[in-house]
């Protein structure tokens, strides 16, 4: 029997020389006598991509080990069968159209194919001789991790947009509720002073002092909004010093007793530092506005590659299951989860609240 030559996708040729002594050898391609050919076959079989050679009618003349493992067949069972008998029936029509198009045009066609939970990038590559397409090489690349990563990125992006909208909504609400009410009170005070001056009253000194105090209070509230938008101290100070300064200032302004403790920390990325800073902001604001607490304990710690932060108050507490109603706490939780961290709330009515967040330090984040 004469030896037939089967071209490889790279354009070299491999001889097929079956012998009657070995049934498998009758169906497989002879690797040839040269070391170069041996290396070529080793490369084909060691490729992480599935590689299959088929004829015009879909008969399989070669399959590498990756393809055999992927379909759960031995090489002996694979060679000589038709590709249409090996793929799901719902893919036959589509693959047949692709095959005919490649044969007619003589150009490769690539597409993405899904098989249950696996995503594959398929490439139908024509192999030519001097006149026409003789065979088709099928390359199958598992891109499941890439697809999953892209989907995760989409989810994170959507979470980030939602988080930004929640923060804007909360700041808008603070502007309306706190600063809006204070401005309304200030306008009423100034109108009263104006009326007193018009009426010729002389004893308006106390009213003026009250108006001045109202302006000072509004300035503090505006400054708090600026801090919510972006903590300026994080640009100039390490995280621990920025938190210590914020806790001290917050306590002085509100009368809340804030006990801050920390340990030596390695450098913390900008995104992580901001998330931790926001946690303290939210914990202290909730302690004053909602929990009616008198004392808060803030602890910043580092161990085994993770930085953790807890904010605990002695206030009236709440049901943690209602976190979705609190835009601030929901935003903090989403921040930590997006940074591959964890966030937890321990609270109960009448028993205070403890917020806890932990982040793995990663220099590449932020």
C-alpha cells in the first residue's frame, strides 16, 4: 500500500502508513522517522487546545490528546468516526454551515461556542494543497475563565455605578434634611432681625449671635458633606493617622466619646483606605444620628495579610436584616465585597452595634 501524505495546519506533512499487525496504527498517522516530526507530534498532543483534523465529509483523521480527554474518547475510538456523531445534535447544522463556508471560501472562521457551563473559542482552519482545500483543522480553546472574568467585571461595574448613585442620593438627602433645615432656620432668624431693625428695636444683639451660631453650624455641615465626597486627609496622611484625626475631630464636634486604637500597618492602597475610612464615617454618623450612643470604640488591626476595622457603639442597636434600607451601610458592604473583602454587622435592639470590615492587602488594587 502506498503512503498518503496528510498536511498539518502548519503546512508540513506527515505520512500515514498502516500495518496489518496493529489495528490502531492502521487508523493513526505515522509520526515518521525524523526527530523533527516527533517533536511536531509531541507539540500537537501537548497543546492545551483541542486539535482535530477532518475531511470534507467530517471524517476525523487526527485528534490530539486534549480533544480525546475533552470528549471522553480514546484515540482509537476517535479516528475514523465522523465529527457529526460526536457533537451535540443541536450544533450539527451550525457546524455544517461553517464547514461548507470554509471549504468554499478557503478562509478560516472563528466563533464562540457554549457547551453546558463551558465556553469554547472554535476555529475552523482550511488546509490547502496547490489547488484547493483538502482538510479542515478544528481548534478548540477553553475560554470559560475569560468569559467568567468578563461577566464578573460587568457585575462589579454595575455594583460600582449603583454604589455611586446610592452615595449621591444619600448626600442629596443630607443636604435637604440637615443643611436645608438649617438654612431655613437661618433665613427665619435673619427676617426676625430685619423686622426688629425696621421696628426700631435696639436689643437685637442676642438674635445676631444666634444667627452667627447658625451660620457656623451650617459651615460644619457643609464641611461634613465635603468629607463624604472625598476625605482630604487621606491625600496627606497614612490611613491610621487620618482615622485618628477624624475620630478626634468628630468627637469634639459632637460630644461623642470616641476611643481609637491601631497597630502598625503596611501601606494600604487608595481604594482600600477609602473603604476603611468610609466605614468609620458611617459608624460614627449612625452612632450620633440613629443609635443615640455616648461612646464608640474604633479598632484598626492588621494580621496575616489582612487589615481589619471594627466600629462598636453603646447605642440602642437595630435589626441587621434591615441593612438594605440603609443606603450608607449597604454602600459600605458593597465596597468591601468589590475589593474581595468581608463586611459584617452585629447588632440587636437595645444592645448596641458593631460594624466589622476586613480587606486583603493588595498593592495592585487602587
